[in-house]
C-alpha cells in the first residue's frame, strides 16, 4: 500500500510517501513559504535531490504540486495508487485519544478545536481538504499530537483554577509532541520487550519531558499550550504569571507584545542571544558567560522534570530516553543533564556520549553498566508514526 504522511504548517507542507507495511520510504519533501514571496520546494528520491523557487498561492497549490511531482518522477503511475493519507493535527482537544479516520464530523470537530491551536489546526484543515479533493479515493486519517497524553488522569491534567474554566473553555493540560513520545515508547517496548516505565526527553527547538508508566503517558511538561514546561529554544517555559502584568505596565505594551516575547524571544534566545544548539555549543566551548549561564539554566529545568517524574514513577524507571534534534545530537546538553542526575545513581559513559550522534547513524545506550537507570539516545520519527497509525486504521476495514 502506498501511503502519504503529511504535516501541514501555517506556511509549509512536509510529506513522505511510504510503501506500507514495509515502511519503505519512496519519496519525501517539503513546500515552504506557502502564500508568501519566495516560496520554494525541495524533494528527495533516494540520493537524488531537487529544489526550486516556485509560486504557491495556498495549500491547495502545494498539494497539487506535490502530487504532480509524484507523477513526474514516476514514483506513482496514477494517483489511484495512493490508498491513504495520514495528517498530523496538532490539537485534538479532549475528544481524541487516538488517531481517527476523517469524515465530515471529524472535520467539524477539528475546526471547533482550532481556537486551542490557531496557528496549526487551520493549516492542517487546509491540507486535509486539499487532499480530499485531489485524491477522492484515498482514505484520510487524522493523527493528533495531543492524543498520546490523553491517558493522564484528572488530578494531573486539571489546573488549580476555577473549575468552570475547564467546563466552559476546556482549560486543562493537553501536552504536545505526542507522536514523538509515542514513537519512542514503541521503540522501547521493542527493545525492552515489555511495556516500560520511561522518562522521555524530547529536546529540540521546542522541548517536552514525558513520564510513561507501563507504556502510557501519565504526565508531560507542556500544558494548555506548548509554551509550558521547560525552557526551550525561544519559549520561556514555566514562569510566574504575575510578571506578565508587571512587564506590560513597565513597558507600556500590550498582552500580544508580551506573548510574542515569551514565545519567540525567551528561553535560550532570551538569555544567550541565540537559540540554535549548534551555535550554543560553539559559544559554550569558548566559555561565553551568557551561554554558560543559559546552558546551566536549560539543563536545570530538564533535570527538575526528570526528578519530578522519577518520583511520580515511584523510582521504578526502566530508562531515560533522549530524542529530537538536541537530544539526538548534542553531547554537551546530555552530559550536563546526566551529571546533575548523579543523586539518582545515573552515570554517563563519556566516550559513548560523544560517539552517539543520531544524524551520523549512531543510537544506543550512553550510560555505564553501573548506572542505576540506563540512558538511551534514539532518533524519533513523527512522520513514520503517522504512517504506522494510518496504516493500522485503514487496514482494519
């Protein structure tokens, strides 16, 4: 079965075409700056790459170009060969605890949830509707980034605010990066041959830590929005909410201005003046003091959540897992986190840590045999998780 895995952003469209269930990658690519000047695409088939500037007025244009590329490069001889399309949808609210085949009702519910993810759900809907029109014979599946965390209990996902806010406005912790955390959990189930207790550290531009008990999410650091939890590339993470009103008064600025500062000018960017971990690492090696401070703060926040979830799991942790861009490829961040976890008996193997770089094809354990908790570095793959969920659903009928 040929199956498309699609991730539509506000001005982007990323895709992979798989042969399932073999999970053979046939083609991948992305279309960027949709609806803006300087739109472009890049595609890859095996080792062959192609890219160009193009005009893309909307997501429908991007979908049309994507499908034309599949035909032009003879990856498919007819669009009828594509039997299913899986779509990443950032927010499923409290309605969806698993991926779901798309019908008119699901479309309406995704639209109704859109105020909870105003930059993401509307873009996903544009992508979904474009594919429904372009390949009417294909079955479409929505894969929700919040779904994996719907196993949290009420005492965990509720905030200590007026209960009526939850009843009226669905104010609660949702958590994000669910497709990534689910992928790593499934990988660890295969490695450990059981439903494990895990602490998963998704460390990228956006960051989240998740506690997994017997294969299910029981708590996660992101909350009502992705700005909660640990310090990130440009997001503040957890702060005292009262500082918002205080800074608004001092700066004589609007709430929107403060929101933008907390989302795009905070975190590593706010302290170090840069957010890309590759730049951060070079500056750290040169002992630039603001960068050293930022790394100390950053790793403290990660350790705080790991320690909290260690207790929540009753000390019975089968593994700590690092994943996503920073978790997979940044030995400095991993080293500093694990050094601070010494009170839990976690011991790093420095050589393994330096050698284990996912982008260079190296995954595995970076802790010593004496470490009380093994530490794994694993590559995540949200697009493949979408493809697996989609295939599971469409192959049932």
